[in-house]
């Protein structure tokens, strides 16, 4: 639309941002991505296994397009199960693992005993699989995994650092699940939720070789000054937690395909914006760093666009993905996307022509059943009218509390997929976007 009443312009901007977010999620739906990657039927049995927030929907898509016999087990997050007739769906906890995930991981390994060269294992992996397959290495317990997971989540460690640690404290990650499939053929279909789409970091790489070491994992834990139980320290210092390395003959018949990525989701969102007549600039699909610092950076770029016409001319949309981190110092409700957005809003300082959305494509930002939030030019003013101080909320890591009070949370429910974080900034010109 051309120039309109400001309220109408704000509503149109928010509608467009939400449409882009929805398109990003839709592009990574397993029903869309799975069929063209299914293998031909094996001479022997087909066993389906998997883990992640999208794994149940992936299993459902396999069943819908596989007429031959199959069986299997996948584990997904509570609330993310979908009906399947031949593949058993188990729900477990995420991001902190629980006994249900432990039991499912043990049963999964049991399904793989006695496989032959004629059999095929189809493994369905998506983000969240690390917590959903919490089988500890010998000598460790589920409690060890839970306490270390919580400490890592609060530490500010990157996802690749966290997954390196997880691989060396596990009896199923770091290629061990693939080794258990030997001598059968193994095909892993992956939905990526990690910067760079490295398969070793998707659910901590249960079916791919791991070049990292116990020494690497120990260095990460020491770097973030995480207190270690004696059993964990002994496992890492002794090298007893080493994962499956490249060249291991048990992985000779294992292959993988990445079927959905953050970049694909950003491109789907970009198509929505272009259809609305707006130029789109994808700043990157793997931006990392402290959430509040990434928020400042993105706000600075948007301000330069709005005020200087550099490096892009408004109106335009700025898209990015990746996975930020939060070093938790406050007692607020999180999560990383709303922390990024709140920091962005403080830096933008109520700029009248910049709107934004930040959310997690799995529908869960941090520990909340909230995907993310919207930022509008009047967000800070409305917050102050309610007695909220944006800086205090940021210091307390309370992005959900801040945006929830404004009614600006973005709630999707279970999306049944996960292609990492999504951030969109809409920078308007003096006239607003077209209907």
C-alpha cells in the first residue's frame, strides 16, 4: 500500500513479518521434504529410527510414502507426537533430558541388534535429538547429563561447543548409533538446526563420524568454568569417552542427506516479502554470538538503512538465521530470540519505520512454549506505560516477560520442524509497504 494511517501501516508490517515466519516454518515441514529423499526398498528389512522435534512428523511422512513393510521407533519432544501406524512414537523431555528419553535410547539400540547386510536402517534426525537421546556413557548417570546440560545452557557456550561435550559423554551420539547399525546399510535424513549445517552438530551427530576428542570436550567445560563430577572428569581425562572417528569400518555403509536447512527457510520467507513488493537481503543463515550483541548489530544495520540508505535502500527486509547464545545472569524467563529482540529494540530506540520479529522455528524459545515475539516502533513506549524498564528486563534475561506483558509474543504451538532461529527486520521508507 501507499501512505496510510500509521496504525494501519503497523498492522500491515506485523502481518507481513508473521507471514514470512510462517513461510519459513512451512518450507521445512517433513511432509514436503521427506518423499523425494526416500531410498529404494532393501532386500531385507527396513528399520526406522530417529530423534528430534521433527522426528515424529518425519516418521509419519515416511509411512505415507512407503508401501512395503517397515517398523521402528522415534523419540520426539512432549507435545510433538503425530499418529503413526507402523513406527512407534515416544515422547520425552527437551531441552533437559529425562528418564523417558533414556529408556527410548536404550530400546532404540536394542532394535538394531542382529541386523544383516540386506537390511536398511532409515534414521530421521532433527534438532533437539541431543536431549531426546540422553544415553550416558558407561560410568555416568542421567543426573550427570541433566546437570551438565543445564550448566551448558546457562554458560553462553555455542551449540557446537555444547554438542562436542555431549558427544563424549554419550553411549549413542558421536557416531555410536551408526556403529550399532553395522553391517546393515544406514541412510540418515537430517533437518538442520545448526549454523553451517554440519551433520556432527545436528543432534550431536549420532550417525556420523566425529573428529573431535575428549580433550576438546574437557577444554570447553574448563573454558566456561563448569564444575565437573569426578566421574565425568575421569571419563574425559582418560579418553574413555572417545567417539567414533572418521575411517571407522563400521560406518562404511552409512550415508546422510540434509533435507531442510535454515537457508531454505530464509529463502521461503524472502519469497513472501518479494511478493509484497519489497527487496530482501539475507544477511546470513548462521549468525552466532551473545543474543543481546547480535540484536545490537542487527539494529545498527537497520538504522543505517533507514537513515542513510546504506548498504541498502529502504523499504526492504533484512533476514537472518543462526543460533545465538545467552549467558544467564538474571532470573527472568528467557529465551535467546526474545533477548535478541529486546536488545534490538533498545538500540533502535523506537525508530518509527523499523519493525522486527525474532523466533525459533520449532515454536519454543528457551524453556517457554513461545516461539518468539514482535517488535514495533511503540514497543518501548507501551512497556514504560506499564511500568516496565527495558534495560532492567534485559539485565534479568526476561525477554518473554517483557513481550508477554505487551501482548506481542509469537505463539505457534508445535511446528513439527526445526530449522533454527529466524529474524526479520522490516525497514520502511517514508511511505509504507504495499498491500
